């Protein structure tokens, strides 16, 4: 569905598009003392389109493991971001990195 906006010099047609983003973040306690935790995060970006470009869908999986030490006064953590290396965006055919 489009609408027409008028400027003093020219008309611009703007379109409306719908997209979605899903994400889940889960932490699992691995011992009774609750000092060792595992974390799993999954995100999915559906394809999206704007007046300027089109982006394909992509997903990202992150994993983490953390431990509380010294009577929970110190936390040691190991995190993996985009462990499957799938979190790149393809915008109008041009690959873009999410890592920056």
C-alpha cells in the first residue's frame, strides 16, 4: 500500500512494509548453589524491506557459561557471540557485518 506526499518541487511515493524480530534468552542453573549458569540466546530477523533497501533474514546464536566464585563476590564468564557465524545482514545484495 502506498501513499503520495507532495513537496513544492516533486511528489514522493512512500510504501508501507511489515517485518518482525524474534528473540529468546534462557539461563539455566547448573548446580543447587546457583553458582554455575549456562546461557542460550537465539534471535531471528525476518526479511525486511524499506524504501531504500531490502534485507534478507538472518539468525544469531549466542552461548555463555558463568561461575560465581569467592562467596559470590567474583563472577567468571565465558561468552560466545554468533557462534554459527550467521549474523551477517545482506542489504540490497551487499553483505554487512553485525560485529561492527
